[in-house]
């Protein structure tokens, strides 16, 4: 897909399966797909090229990866 929307794709998964999902998302991104992912897990958010942090529905941080 050109764009993939993923709402908590690793939620309720053990660490092994969560990493497998993240690997699949990385492969899709490397193939040219745009991934828009919602997560509360900072470990997985660190994989992003860009992160947008929300608080009470407002953007409080919008940063690009270094």
C-alpha cells in the first residue's frame, strides 16, 4: 500500500510478536510505503522518521528524527 494507517499495531502483543510487526512495517516503509502509526510505546515510536506527541487532543511536540 502507498499509505498504511496502524492504530496500536503492537498493542496486546508479546515482545517477540511486537518486534515482528515492527519489522514488517519497516520493510513496507523501505519499499516506499508511508506508515502512520499510533502507539503509546516509546520503544516503537523511536523507529519513526517523525513523531507527533498529543496531549488532550493538542499537538505538544512535532519532531523529525536526527
